[in-house]
């Protein structure tokens, strides 16, 4: 550890803080005269003023003090910026630390480079006013609020040396995602994981309102965070010298507490539920900015949220106040005549990778080590004949994940909202228990699988889980989140933001190394909700996914267990995607053996010749399907049609990779038109049985030549408490509906189809009656199997 | 107030509780022999066991005790059931109270009716195991978790006599939505609103895990709820007699506290931030059920979450345990020989509308009083020529909402996540401030608009707001929530659940009266994000909406302020929908005067003849648009084309009601094919400029005859920090892209289009350069106006 460094002196800390505040204000206002070497003029002011001052000085204050702590103790520390539109503070520090200039060489460490930073900030073609993939040192998109703390915990898991300072805005603290994530401390193991130091920034106001946490009594605030299980320290005030002393003391104490907790746990002490420190920082909003403007309070008011002086270029009095404000930081005492920070101040910041802006974990792809993966051949299900064996695909996957876990105990976690077992992944508990640092009871030993060293993360908050996983993958590690299909919508917005982050990082931020993909297993599917009914029936998450950039999202619908394995292996190896895998947890037939599954999944789409008839001929009809349950019904429809119309030429196509349906011009996995046309024909009816809302298939292939002949069956928002087959019928994805649709659309069957239509319709009605009378589908349905090849048809 | 009633006797309370527990267990298991008048046999057991026992006995315990309180004090009380799959308890009470038989006469108050209740529970064709629209007394769908408390507060607003008991599950308490909603107490005015009594049910386990709140130390739990601003009372234990005493005492105290807070406030005392009571009820999960089964603890364990005995029909030992368990409630002492609850017990429940299951607020449509609405003519913008006037449409709407508020101060509220002013609705503050019961500071008087009597609800949690609004409309009142477009995804899942509720209520629950529509104003749109950049660009909420039943959702894209007024008036009058209105907050032209706007919005779609050329002829091209900003660009494209190709026949179509694009077979607002074909032609190119993702338009009209000629422009996930026009160009919704697309698709222009294409392309490049160099769009773009009719073209 270093001796007490230069930067512990309060005057120097203050000067460094002034320098970062100056840069923040400069980013908001200046298009010229960056160091105020000449008197401020209207023409130095940006033409359009966009940005957020209010949060900046509190954040620069914290960053300045964290620097002191890092240097003094040689800490490995990340910073997560939670307050909305807080990028200016983070950028100011990245620039002062020199790291911004390394990433963006045009922003040199001189007046010209400083001006370039000012000009690009919050300007078209430039960088946003909130943290994003462009921002060095950041793993948290600051546009939508609420995810900073769960991201911070995700970063800290399995990084024992890391301390993540998580600045939480009092606005964002009102969101559901943030409110739930305080409980993440019950899932952080001080022996194995790093530490998170939350700093709740009470600057009192949001856009136009006070914040709740800033307006509840001190005693309640203290109680709230003690209730959340933290040991809060309050740093409150507006007088800089006093605040510097308080903050330095608070950070020293927090670090000592963190070290003590870790030392105790790492010496084999009881790791359970330590009371981690937390800082409540109460400062004026827009601290050090203009106190009053046009008779209104600005500092310490919501009026300092964005631009404290609305139009200094147009109002000489505002220009005067702005000049006074900017000069109050005494830029000439901070930057030398070339515009470079004076060395005495520069020396206050950490160097190299210790700089918060350059912490390698915040560019986690650089630290990524690929997973060691088990051989899927050892997990594949033997397939004597297509469809002969029934297995729970997610159970097979669970065993594969168990082995994956065993081989990667330092960099792989599995996440689920109390549904890991329900989703049939419980084999994984043989490799690792569920992370749990709260109290355990005697009875927990009986199948509870709880353990402080567990690596399966379960909390009944999809938002917290998704936030943890995002933090985990953005710092270079690997994971998979399984969730009930209908409730994946709880994280729609988080998915959107993560996908947007990946898109920007991949295409616009060359210094960001690829990060492991974020893998979502969507299960407990719409078609098997039984007593859960209508509220659990929503396959629309795929529509959200399909709206995002084709370069960063993938959707897989493996038809059986072996295909699920193949897809999962591919996803766990991949980088920079969100992979969405849709697979049901109930027993279903397995159609393809291992090598067949691997080939089918690699192609993403293919003709199943064994399920087709006269497959060497141009077909009368194409029966296509995507999804495990729709595939089963499509096969059953083929069986019916084969029996009824021996001469019917059916081509059977299964789609695993949904984006193969798109054009290769629109998606890298898309099929070229000629290949698509060869598969789906140019003019034959295509009866497509789809897992989700039918419109998604139309959306993906409405420009294809044969699209007018596509008849897509899928969930059409019809359901209640239903047997599986009853629900299939209500939505028209059942074998009878499909077969009837074939009769309607194959020209040469139309003439002779009255009788068969009638009998199909009767069979369907019979199945419905059975379901309603018995509360369970008929044996005929339940025990239906794809006819073994060559076996006589019934 | 009544004298101490019969039902205060603990033995009787206990017997009533036993009766409801018996019914819950019966719902899980019995298909015959409902009163166990003969020894239990395998054939009496349901063939498929589906349901959730764990939460039931705690809820029936609470409901039994609430009954006592209601009768004793003649209370107007609702119950919100938060724990997952908790319907059996609520149904049991509804049945015991006789109300279930009133709503569902086939479930008579005798053995046969009881058996029908048992049989339909969690069975196909029957009712779900969680509360839903079918459940009398419920306003909370219990399938997805997290919304009980915000629903309860929504119900309590403006219902001064109502007490809403909100049972919160310790599983659901882990969700973000629930965690945030505890702070709702800062928004409840004891002088004007009713009370919410939260009862946190710590039964310790979720599906497969302990719950966090059940495993933190008592001191932390107490601190947490004191920190949230409540006065918690703990009722903990498993011994029924002791628990009855504790619960009765706790409820007496809570009621006294509520009454004291209300009396103080209603006598003109300081209403600010009272400490409302809250009960923490800790009971064993599956209390009174089988203690151990096959050597595993079941009572007080996650193993009692669903079916405690998995297969009594198949295992005689389990059948024996089940018989013992069911008989432990002594059904013969609870129900007479016909199967009717003994009158001594029946007398314990409230009667008529005082019954929790029959509380009129829980069927809020019955209490609905239509809004008194101001005359929109007084708010309409004068339009001298189409497009001559620029206004902020949402500002005009704000003034209309202000007057609506003034006329409906007992039944109308406006909700927004700290964005009401940002979304330009601030005129509303002239009618009512923002609800705020936390501390205020001197400076708040300066434009803060905070008031305990405010009716504008602002908290930075879209989930809490949506929950409040759902609770408010489901109890028969009216409201509107405005939110930033991109972050509407935060409530995707809540929207889904509310829409599903409405669908079921409307079609399957005839006794539910229509409730006011839930109105969502989607603003701060993708096209005007400027410095906010990519994270704020997501118009995909409409895709979520379009997946729901056409009977319960509406999407409106008014092109200007007068159309917005017309749409808003319609929405505020409507019932049983979720109305989604998309309108930007920035200044835009107004095209239609009041009567024109009313006609256009009533039709939902129409030709704008003034923007067409040679409108009496069959057009060469249709230029269509939906959304305010796309409309403006489409008009600008027309202006360009008119100038360049004087003879070009353009039909200009504007779409307000998005679902007019669907077929009338698929949506009640859909246009019949022949009308659609007349509008969009059968074979001419249609250049469609759309507000959101283009695929949504294709999804809605892919079956239309002319669909192959539809070329839809919309957001295609391309953006960053951009000027508005730069963003339009990047996504191809700008005037030049549209005009170029017309040149490409009108056959007779193709030959002569090389030069114009080049000059359009040059103009586009020039606009881009300007945006990038100046950071602002050119004056030509900014000041562009639709040419006045008849004026010479430039």
C-alpha cells in the first residue's frame, strides 16, 4: 500500500473537483474559448444548450474523493453512474485522467482537445448527455433509469478484488427496478465476490419535482437503509471544506468496513449477511452553480436539473452570470497555458488501469475468457426413430448446464426468478447451490440447495436478475437467465437498452472488446399453461426482440432436446448478442439425433425429409413450423394427411433460427431469396405453425415471393384455463386445424375435401369435448407419437 | 356503530376459518364427496391436481378477521389479494358469504353447489387458481405478481370511506413494482382519500426458495417498514388461539390508528405524511395442512406451495393423510346436512355490500359516473390554412385536461413519471397541484405546485403510476397517464395484464360493469430525442398493444393538435379499452380546423384532398402517413413532388386510428376490403410514412389486395445523438427519402427520374451536412410550412 499520497490534501482535492466542475459546465455551454482566456462572448456559447448540470457536481465530488481512496490504497475500483444524464461528470474525470484522450485521440490534453470535448457533448453527431457505450469506464446506460445498482452487483460477483462504487440518483431510486435491487446485498459473498459501495445521492430534485427519499425524515431514511441491511453513513452539507472532510472520513470508514467484512469472511468466518456500508450523500442540486437566476433559486432546486442559464448568448445578464460562474472555478489555476491540467493536480488521479475511467472490468470484453464447454454428445438423447422418445428438453439442458457450471466455477452463473427448478433445470444444483447469504433454517438442508457459495441466482425480480446478468456479462463473464415466457415482458425495456448498448459498442466504439452474449431461456410457454390460464399466455417477447438491430439479437426455437443442446452450446460460445431461446419445460418428443440436430441448427432451417412425402418432388403443400409444440402438431397433421390422402406431396420444413426467414439483405442469418423460394416454393400453399403471434412470421417474410400463400397459425390471444390441446384448438395450431387448412388451400384437394373436412372437424370437436368433460386431454392426444418410419399407418 | 357482534368470539372465528380452509383444500382435491359424508376414496380425487395451497390459510385467516372488523364497525372494505395463485382463499370466502352463488347461480349454497365450485377450480373450462376478472371482489389479477399494493392505493384515492386491505405476498414483495409501491403512502391524503392497510404475509417461501423478507432479522424488517414510513404491527405464530387473539388486537389497533389519522386530517389538521399502520403477518406456509409427507416437512416449507400431497388417488397412505387433513376441519360441524354453512357461522360474515366479495368498488363499473367534459371547441386551434399555425399539441391538450380536471375534481386524475411538465401538460397545474404529502420546503412554493390536495400524480416509477391508474379505473374512476415513448416498455407487462383483464371481464364476466378506459398518452417521441439519443428511441410499445385483443385496445396517432383534442375527448368518454394516444410534445403545424378534425378522427382515416393533387382522378401514387412528424414529412414530400412533377396525381391519406388498416373481420374499427381498396387502390404504389417500426403496418394489412405495393417508412433502429431531420433521414422518413421512393415506384416517373433523384439525394446530403456541422437543422427545414392552398409554388 502506498504511503499517504499527495492527493489527500483537501485544498488539492478541492482544486481537482473544481477542474472537473469546470469541464462539466464547459461541456454544457462552450463552443469556443474553452479556457476563458478572453472575456466570455455570446459567440462562445453553443447554439443549442442541451445537457444536465444538476447531478454533475455531486458526482465529480464523489469521483474526486474516490480517486484519493484508490491512490492511497491502490484499489481496483469501478464507478457506476446511476443518476440520469450524468455523463458530463464521468467524461470530465475520464478526460482529466487522460484516458479519454487515449480512447479518443482527437480530444487531446490541451485547449484544442478540451474544446473538442465540449463541442461534441450533447451535440448532434457527438456524444449523449448520459453514459453509454461511448463512455470510458461505464457499464451502465444512463438513459433509462433504475439499473445502476443491479449492474454494480453483477460486476462485483466473482471479482473478489473489485470494489464497485454505485452512485444511485434519488430520482432513479423511485423506480421499481432500483427499489428491488437494494436487496442484492443478500446475494453477495464477501469471501468470493467483490464489494459494492452504494452512494445514494440526495440532491433533492428530479426533472420538476422533489424526490421522495430527499423528503422523508432523517430517521426514516436511516431506518430504510438499515432495513435493507446496510450500515449507512451520512455526508450532508454544502460547505465544500467541511464536505471534503466528511467525505474523506466516510470513505475511509467504508473501506475499512469492507476490508473487515472481507477479511473476516476470507479467514473462514461466517459469511452470512454482513452489513455492508452505504453512503447517503446530500448535496445541493447544481452545487457551485448559479444560486439564483431571474429571481428564482437555481442551485439547490429542480431549476438546475438541466441548463441553469437558459440563454446566455441572448441575454447579457445571463452571460455575465455564466462568466462569473465559470471563472469561479479559476480555470487559470487548474490548467496550464496549453490547456493541460497542472501536474500537481494530475498527480492526484490514479494511473494506468487504476484510473476509474480505464478500469478493465468496465471494458469487460478484454477480460473475457471463453467458457470451457462439455461435449454435448454426452448429453444428447438417443433417438431410435424420430419422435419415439419423450424427454423434457430443459431437463437435458439442465444437465448440460450443470457440467458447464462445474467447468467454469469462476465465470459462469445461472439466473432465474425462483423458477430454476420449476423450469426443470434443477440438475444444476448438483454442481452449485443457490446463492443465499440471508438466514437459513434447519429445514433448508432438505432440498433447499441454499449456500453462500452457490452460483445459481434466484430472486423473485426479473429486473434484478436481468440487471445482475447484464453487469456480469458486461464485465466479461457468462450467464443464462431462464424465465416464464409471459413475464419476460417485465424486462422488455431492460432488454431493449442492453441490445442498444451492444449495437453501439459493436459498431461505433472500436475500443470496446466483444462481451459474452446475454442468454435468455424463455420457457413455461404459452401452450402449456393449463391452470395458469390467460394471464400466463403471452409469447410477444419475440416481437420486442425482432424490433432490435439484426446485428445483436438472435431468436432460436429448437424443436427438441438435441436441438436445444446444440443451440445452447452455440449461444454460450457467442459474443455480443442477446440470444433468446424458446423451449418448453414439459416432456416432448425428440426427433433428431445429435449429428442431425447439429446440422439442422447450424443451417437454422431445413426440410425434414422423413416427415415429408414424395420429398423428391415439387410439393403440393409446404407444412412449416417453428417451436417445439407447433412442430409436434405439424407432424401430427402430416400423419393425418398421409393417412387420408396417400398421394399428397408434403414438404415439411422446420425453422430453428427465426431470422432465416428474413432476407439476407436485412439480416446476416437471412436466406437469399432464391434459397427461400426453393424451400417454400414460389406458388404453393405454405401452412406455417408458429410458436408465437402469427404476425411475426408475416413481418419477417412479407417481401418473399410466395408470401401471399403463407397461412400462419399461432397464438391469437384466445385462451383461459385450458388443457394443452384445447388451447391449441382455440388458437388453431392443432393438427386438425392445420390439416383442414391444407385441404382448403391445396387446389386439387378442394374438390374432394367436404367429407374429410367434416371428419376433421368432428375429431376436433370430440377432442374439445373430452378436454372439457374430463379436464384432461384424451389418451389419443396425450400418447400420440410420430409414426415410426415405414410402420403401417393406423 | 354496532354493538360487539356475535362474530367476535374466538371459537366462532376459528370455526369460520376452518370452513374456509376446508373449502380451499376441497377445491384442490375433490371431484366428489364434497362434505366427506362417506369415507374418502380414490375416485373422489380430481384426476389432475393443480392449485396452490401454501398461501391459502394465511389469507383465509385474514379474511375471517376482516369480516369481524367489518361487522363490528360497519366498514366499507375491499380486499386485494397479492400472493401468487391465491384465488382459492378469496373464492372460499366469496362462497361462504353467499355472494359467489349470486354471481354464479349454479354454485348453490349446498353440497351440489359446493362440489361445482370444487370441480371448476383450476380445471379446464373452469376458473384459475389466481384471482382474475372472474373472481368476485377482486380488482387484481394474481397471475403476474407485484401490483397489489399500487392497485390498492389506486382504489383508495378519492374514496374517503373506503379501507383497502392489501395482502402482500412475501414472494411478490421481491418484485420491483411492489418494492417501489410501498412509497405510495406519500401520495395518500387522509382528509380526502380512503385508507390502505397493507398486510405483509410472511409465509416464508416462494415456489422453491425462502423469501428475503422472511429471512432478514426482525430488527431489519421493522426498520425497513418504519423507513418506508409505516407503523408496523407484528402478528406472528402458528398456534391458532393465540394468533386469533393477536390478529384481533392488531386489527383493532390498526383501525383505531386509521380513524385517528383521518379524524385529525379531516378536522383540518396537518395532513402531511402520517404513519399509516401496517401488519406483518408471519404464519407457516400451508398452515393447518399436512405437517410431513414422505419424511419431508410440508407445512411451513416450500413443499406446501402447491399440492401438499401429490397423488392421494394413487397412494393409499397419501389418501389417508388427506382424509385426516380434511376431516381435521370437522366439516360436519361447519356445514349442515344439505351442505349449507350453519347459520351461527353465516352470521359472522357481513351482509349485502359490506361483504368483501360484494364490495361495489371491486366492480367499479357499477359506480362509474361519466366525466363532465369541456367543450373541445373552446380549445381548438384556429387554422387559417392547413399547416399555417404551429402549436404544441400536448400543450393544447394540457389546457383541455385542466378544464376536465376542474369539472371532475372527485373522479379524475392525471399521472406521469415526473414528466407532466416536460410533456407540456403543465396547464393542468392551474386546476390542481401535484399530490405530495411528504415534507415541503420554503422554495417549493416557487413553481413546485406541490399540494396534499393535488390530483396530478408524479413519481419516478412508471410501474407505480400504472398500478395506481389501474386501481383507479377498475374502481370506476377516470385518468390518463403520460409517459416518454421509449420507457413505456417499462409497463409492457402491466399493460398486457390489464388488457387481458378487460378482455375477460368484457366477454366472460357479464356481472362486471364496464369500467372507464385506461388512457395512455405516449409522448416525447422517438423523432424528437435530440441529445437523448439512441436509448430514448423506441416506438415499439405499439407492437405490444397490437398483440392484444382487438376488442380492448385502441391506438390513435393524431396528426395535429385539433385531432389530438378530438381523440382525447373520445377516449375520456370510452369504457373498457386501453387507449394509446401517440402525440409529440414539440411544436408542429395544425392542419385541420375543429370540425374537420372531428370528422377525420371519427372516420379514423381519410383522404386529405387539399394535400392531394388531381384528387378527382385515380392517383399515380398514394402517399399515406400516420403520426404527427411523419405526416409533416409526407406533406413536405408532396410539396416537392408537386413542384417537380406538376402532372403527378397524388392521393394523400392520413391515418389516425391505426386499426382501420386491419380488416373489418379482424378488428371492429377495420375497414372492409372494398373501402380499403378504394382508398389505397388495387395496384398503385403506396408510400406510407409511419411513426413506429414499419413492420407494424405490414402486420396490420398484409392480407390487403394492394399490400405488395406498400412501401412503409418508419423507425428502423438507426439513431444516435441527432438533429430531428438527421434522424428522419437515417431512418428514411424524411421528405427526400419519401419523394425518392415515389420516383422509384411510379412507373411513368422511372424513366425520367435520374436527374430528380440526384437532386433529391443532393438536398438530403446537404441537410445532413448542415445538421452535422451546425448541430441544428437548417432554417429551411426548421421553418418549412405547407404551402398555403392556391399560393404559388416556390
